[in-house]
C-alpha cells in the first residue's frame, strides 16, 4: 500500500422517517442536504474523520418513489447503516436492503433507532450487528459507526 489513507463511502438506508438524516447530522461535521419541506428528495451528504480516515456518508431518501436514488448511491459502497424505527419494526423496504447487502457481502450494521419511543420485535438474524440508538440525542451513533468501520 502506498501509505495514503483510503476514503470510505457509507450509505445510510432506511424507511421514511426512520432517522437517517438525523443520524447523518449527528455523525458529520460538514453536511449538504437536498430536501423539500423537510423530506430528503435525493440524498443528504456529510463527511467526518475517524482515526485520520475520511468517511463519506450519504443518507438515502426513504420514500419508495426515490428507489432509483438508492440504487445510484449503492454504486461504489464500502459499508452501510440501516436505520430502523424501533417503534415500527423492520419494514419490507429495509428487509429488501438487508437482503441486497447480504447477497453482495457489504458490511453493515442496524441502528435500532428511537429507543426512547417504544419497541417492536426486529425479527432479524442473530448474527446481524444491532446498535441501539437515539439519533435525536446522538446516542449510540459514534459507537455504531466505529463498530461498522471495524467490520470493513
């Protein structure tokens, strides 16, 4: 290796209103949002540094009509965070994303978000890394990101 640190691309996936943008906001020092009336319409972007490595984070839109944008963001992915609203449980879209990540051997973690609002059975394989988070308060996010980076 030439000694130059690699830059890492992480995409944050999840259903509508699961906490993707809030997660990105609390993980990144620099951010760019593309929203209309508070809803992500193409993507949110931010970056941060962890142990000197630059991490690029992209939050995908959660609405089904923006599926094409998720597919574009998936290109060149190094790892993923799937944000699940714990009060709703895992949606069919999130299951589809998890299946795609598994089938392509992309490292990922589940952020079981909104721990302060209640809970649902996530009904996921026991070997999936699940991080309890409260994105609004920043709880669990940094630890989850560092755990994901260890998996890459």
